[in-house]
C-alpha cells in the first residue's frame, strides 16, 4: 500500500540521529572528482556521521539503475555510458581523503555484458596503485548469476565482498522484483568456492511487516551460503512513493537479532535502527578477519 493511501506510522523516540556539520572535506573531494556516493543517492541516515569521520561509500557505474526495487531511492531507468576515467577519479578522491578503508558499490547494470564486473576491477586496481595499504570492500549486484564475471572481482582480492540480500524470501516478488533470493545465496557459495578465506558480508532490512521467524531463517540461509558478516537495519521510506514502513523495530529486537546471529556462527554482526551495509565497515572487517585467521590456525 502506498504512503498516500494510509496514515504513516509515527516515528518513535529512538529514531533520532545526531547530525554533524563538518563534512566539507568529503563533499569537496567527491564534487571535485565528479563522483557519486550511495550516501546521497540512497538517502543514508548515517551520511553526516560517516562524512564527519572522513569516510564515504563510492557509487560507480553511474547513478541510474536498471532495476526498480520498491524500497530504494536510487533512480531507475536507462543508464548512460560507463566513464572510463572513473577509476582514476575514485583513486584521486581516496588519496585526497587519505582513506584507509574504502567501500565501492554500484547500481545494477544489467545492460552490460558482465554487469560491470570489469569496471569494479579497474577501480580496485586504481585505488590500490594510489594507496597500496588501503583496504577495499566491494558491495556488488548479483551480476545476473554470471559467476565468471564474479570471478573477475574475486581474483583481484578485495578484503570484503558484500552483496545485500535486503529482505526475506517471501517478500522478494514485490520488494526486489528483478532479483532472486536463491541466486543471491548462490553468489556467496561461489565466492567461498573461489576464495575460501575472503570475508563475505550481507545485509537485511526489517520493518516491512516480516515475521521474526522469517528473519531468522534468512540469517540461517546466509550463514549456510558462506556469509561471515551480517548487518541488520530499519527500513526507512525514502519518499511517499516507496514501500511503506509497516513497523519501527525496537532497539531490544535489534539486540535480539544480533544475539541470535552470533549464536549461530556469524563472525561479525551490526544490528540496530540506523545500521546500514557500510556502517562501521572497517570494524566489522577486522573482527571477522581475526576469527577467520583463528579458525585457519586451528584447522
């Protein structure tokens, strides 16, 4: 049901976020290099906090997505040409900001033969050439199940390979109509087959009316597929034209989700009202990396 057809849920007192004003350096570096960020395009509630800390998630392959998910604020339609200078531009921004941990994501580019995989590779290589010690997390689309395209990205060894499952399986037909729940799970299985030690990560939103049992089932599905790190956050309606918020999940329920996720074996979990896929990404990576190395030593 659209937001115009019913009264919107009142926001609870815990849904408040401190805003930071000192974001000039990040904003300037992004604008100077003609770049996009998912921070802006997806209306992320953590934008001012992350930018205040000097971090950002770069959005490559343009700002027009070939899919139209009902929760997402990114514009959909027919994308333009891929900018061949974008890898250099991202590397310039990473160097200017002196980042030690960089997150790179993209819109879905189902119009490209490899879904944009080679462009991810080019960006990763450009950033590493400029800042060799910089750790890189990629948040990739499902590449329409093209595992050879996936291999291109895995072979350049980003520290973290992230792909968000976003919601529970029963909701896929209207939340992510062009995506496939099982295909996303298979993506992680393929990553672990290609690179068993690579840190894998996925995220899910809650507050769309899902049953907690279905949420926990999604956790188990992700763990079985090989996911190491899990993020869980509150869905927030970007505009009245997007999917309604059915529930504001309490902080206590988010804590319960985190406890359950850790209890079944995830190596890193962030669960909270404002948690998003890239929130405190460096901390979650370090936590997961340490546990993977400990397991390898014991094997």
